[in-house]
């Protein structure tokens, strides 16, 4: 067998192939296994059986089987295994009782609606509600228990939003079904309760594992770090020619040319230290150290990586920046390697989610224990929004007693939309990590809607503005008290130091408003099947849709149409460019 050439940098023994060498069939798998043994067992020669055996004993030295093997080697009798003690299941978190109560409330409310003779015409639709809500609740609760995993955290937040959509739908249907308005709003309250418990469970998952004071969360699950590491290694092999098939007489060696050009560019620019990352063993060593530091995604490992990863990845970032303009013309193998390298770097750049602790833990615990000073002004605004949300929901549920008439239903649908938007703003703040980042800017779009509503209510609905909020809450007119809370909500959603003119020029804010308007236009058709006997259904939505239209008009003339564009075929584009033939083929000469 042809010997495998090797490159062994100082401090890290290896037997990886040199650039330009093409391995025979099956050798790539063997190299991957050798790298795995080096990384996990810390052996320099995976082919040395004694060295591997000693490494395995060190790794599992505390297990009964390893101790038995050592005793057998010394000539001692094998130990008698006693009965295995079954460990008790870990005690559920303190949110377990709240979760069970929320699930019971939802089931009771669904049962009440599906067994009501007055609603017999929409029983199949309500049963569909029950199936979807119960399935989402089970999936959300399971995902929220593993809040440290980014994918599970995203899944739980998506299900929380889904439950919020059902809560708003229940409120709308209740407004259009006056005889059963209270039952529908009770279901909405239970769904809000369940969505809130999921949010608290996510924060509890971070707090219960000792994530106090941590300000760093991985963007991807721990298991994906290895995948991204392997992608960078494979891309490097493709660049250097180690995993590339022989060039044919028709192919240009773009990968090898880019590798040589990049090597020379790094040398001429005084960046010779980055050339070590073009050696597979050194690149693998640097990545493996970072992956091992995370410690399988534990809280201690994530906090350790948060304090060191950016420094260790700085040379990765430098290589990406310099390599992006090092080769002219661009070479696909080099771009693939740089993209894979940047993909690995992005996993350690951190993500939002730390503010979940503000929702899950009482504020009295944050002094010293959780380091509340690191959450900044956005964390303070989040706490205020969470507190205001509960009181606003209580006011709407207590004071909104209406019939299926135009004005009151429009008023109720608009305020229920505002409550739904406040939930989305809270979700955006929970997912943010900066004081005025993109999530916070998107949340400010909902503040603009509230401000416009308070300023133009009498124009939008031909209704006199609410009376001034008195100093004594007991004597408040219900609508005036609601508007007082809306004013406070809008103040907390406004970003400090951002004027109205600056907010109107922010494309992110306009995009969020346009998305909300697109979704708002889908509600009437969705509600139609559940309110067959209400003639004011379309009129009820005019207030909410008109409000969003007028707010968007203050930002731009209209929203761009959402959709995915598909480019034409190359033959169609060429025919139109050369022969002036239209995209539908009109004007093409028939041969």
C-alpha cells in the first residue's frame, strides 16, 4: 500500500494527508475515524492498540467495568455486582403546577364550547381548535423544558405565538357571537395563561441549571457544532485538492490556483500566522478545542465559551476577511471554504434569550445573583411591558361587554389587536440582545400603532376621544383607563433617543407594519366559518385594518408586495436579450 504522507505541526501529532494528495477509496473514512480518536481520546497514534486501550481506561476509569478489568489484570477476583440502585426521577420545576393548571383550564374551556347546544353549527370547527391547541400545548411544554437548546427554544417561542393567535381568534369570535362572548374570552384567557407559562418555563430552564450571570448563548445546538466543523474540514480538503477528483482536459484548476494565490497573499501581507489554518490538522485542533470547551452545551461550558470564543475565533475572522478579496477572479472552492469557516464562527457569536431570566425570576433575586445590570434599558422595558400586559388584558376582558353591533365590535377588535401586538413585542424583546437592535426596532412599530390610535381615535371611528384620566383609579371611566395603559405601553416601546422622523425612515419598522397588515387581512376569511350569523363581520375588521393602513401611510405610500420571484430560464433570458422575444414567447420566429 502506498504510504500516506503526513504533516505534523509542533504540539499536535497527526497523520493527515498533505495538500494535493488524493486518498484511495475508504481512506477518507479511516482518516475521519483517526481524527475522532485523537480528539476524544487524546492519543497521538490511533493505530497503537495499547495507547488506545490506556486512553479508554483513563476515560472510563470510574466505571465498575473499568475497575473490574484493572483488578483482573492484577490477578484479583472480579467484584460481585450488587443490586443497581434506581435513581429517583428529578423533581419537576416550580412551574409544573402552573403548567398543569393552565392545561386544565384550556381543556375545561374547550369542553364547555364543544358541548354548548347554541354552538352546535360550529362544533367541527371548535373540535379542530381543540386538536390543534392540545397538540401545540404538549409540544410547547416539552420544548420549553430544554430552553438551553436553541432549536427547542425557537420551537417553544413559535408555539407560544401560535397559542396567542388562537387567543386572539377566540376574542374575535366572541365579539361576533354576543350570546357566548364570555365563554370565548375565557378560552382566550386560558390560552394567554398557557403561553405565559411556556415563556416562564424557558427562563426556568436557564435559571435551574445555574445560568446566573451568563450573557452568552450558542446560536445552534451543540450537536451542530461538530457538523459545521466537519463542513469546514471538507471544504479545506476540496480547496487544497486532497478530496478532489483528477482534473480533466477541459477543467481549469481553480481550487489549486486560489489556494496558491491565498497562500502568497497571506505571506506578502504579513499574515503568515493565518497560513496555519490552511493545514487540516491545525484547523481541526483549533475547532475541536472550542467544541470541547462548550462541554456538551452545559451552562458552565457555555459561560466559559462566552468569555473566550471571540478571542480564539479572531484569526478565523481575519482569514475570512482577507480571503474574500485575495483571489481574482473568484474561485468557488475558496468561497466554499470561507463560507464554511464563517458558518462555524457564527455559531459562537451568541444569540438572544438571556432576558428570559427577567420573566422567570422575581426582580428581587437579580441583585448579585443574576447580575441585572447586564440586561440594560431593554431589559427594564421588557419587565414593564410584561406587567402592563397583564393589567391591560384584565381591563379589556372586564370592560368589553358588547353585542354584535358595528361600533362596539370594531372598538373591541382594535383593542384585541393591540393586545396581540403587545404579546409579539414581548416576544421580540425576549429574543433580542441589544438595547436598540433589530428586534427592539421591530417592537417599536407596534408602539407607533398605539400612538397613532390614541391621537386619531375620534377621526378613525367618529367617536369623541376618551376623557382625561383622573388621579383616582377607582373613578376612572373604563375607556379612559385603557387609554392610560396604552400610553404607558407606547412609552416603553419607544426606543430612547429615536425621534418620530428617524423611526419613519427605518425600513425594519415599516417591514414589520407591512407584515402585520398582510396577516390582518387574512382574519375575516378565517372567522367567517365560526360566525355564520353575524352580518357585521367585515365591518368589525375595518377599524383594525384601517388603523394599520393609516399608520403605514405615514411611513410610506404603500407596502411592497410580498412574494418569491423566480428568474427566467437562461434560454428565455438570452432570447429576449438578443432577439427581443417576450417572456411568454411572443414574437419568436418558428423555424
